[in-house]
C-alpha cells in the first residue's frame, strides 16, 4: 500500500507540472541548428482560399473596403476586446493592433524548409502568418517522408481540477503542396475544440515573401486607422475620468 501511495504521489506531481509531452525532442539542437543555418532552403507562399490568392496579393488585386459592414465588424471586435483588462491596458498604452479576425480577409502563410535533414531525417520547418508573413521565426522539427513533411505534438495541462490536452498536427504534402494545420483541444469541462487551417502553397523565395508582407500590411492601413479611431475615443474617455477623480 505504501508503494502504491508513493507512485500515486509521484504521478500527481508529474501531472501537476506545467505540461507533459509525448514528443520531447521538438526543440532543435544546437548542432542541427548550425547545419540548418548554412543549409539552402525551400520557400513557399500559401493562401487559405482561391478567392484571395497569393497571385492576387502579389499583384495588389485584393481590395478591402472600409464599408458599413466592415466598420461594424471592427467596432464589434473592439467592444469585445476592450472587456479584457489586459487588452484595454494595451490600447491605452498605444500597443494595440487591429486583430486580423475582425477583417474580411483570408489567411496567408509563408514557409521555409531546410534542404538539410539530420540523422533522424528531420528538417527545420519555419512558418509565419499574415501580419508577420516574412518573419519565419516559428521553427520546428518536421519529419521528412517520401510524400510529406510532418509534425505532431501533444501536451497536457492541469489547472485546478480541469485537465486538458492539446494535440497539434501539421502536414505538408510534398507533391500537391497542400498544407494542413490542425489543433485539437480536449478538456474535462470544455469538451472538444478544433482549429483546422488549410492552405494551398506555391514555390516562392524570400524576396517575393517580403513583397507579399508589404502588400498585406498596406491592405490593412485604412482599417487600422478605423481601429485607432476607437482607441483615441477610449483614451479621451479615460483621461476625462482621471481628471474628474483628481483632488
């Protein structure tokens, strides 16, 4: 009984850690990193919908209108975000940017894959999205197979009496260049939640990705100004409240 109690206590301690991992070798080793740095790379640019393609973004053929519908979406998003104390403080500090989910614009992604693969046939796979399209700083080990580059990771978190697991699966088909990014969360109270992003990718290069990033940011400029207008009103209201409370 004493042995059983000890094992249960150890198990409890391990579960109460910040997370546990089924794939502990996802952190890229310094030895591999040095090889990845000098390796040639494959670049891809990707669209989530043919309605707004990489070609359209590259040629500035995507038009975003600051019409009544878009203004309502931005205002609704602002009213939702300002309820959060953290978000509100960022707004007052001038650190808030227009969240992409409040814009009628499809997702774009960029990918960089090292041509070098290590002894376990893993490559460095870096990706970035939307406003950070040309950063390519989110880098992981991906397993290289005959037909795919694949990444899989599962973690678990215990917060009080709530235990949740998160499973991430990312797969790039090497022939069709279709990229699938699936995130699944299971919780003892929250049930299941899925985020599944699908992209069609195209061969690209760093210069083209830089242009795509610039064009993407330019698209958002008039909409960012609309977001900033609501922030200016919030700052003005906050200043008025502070002035009234002065003694």
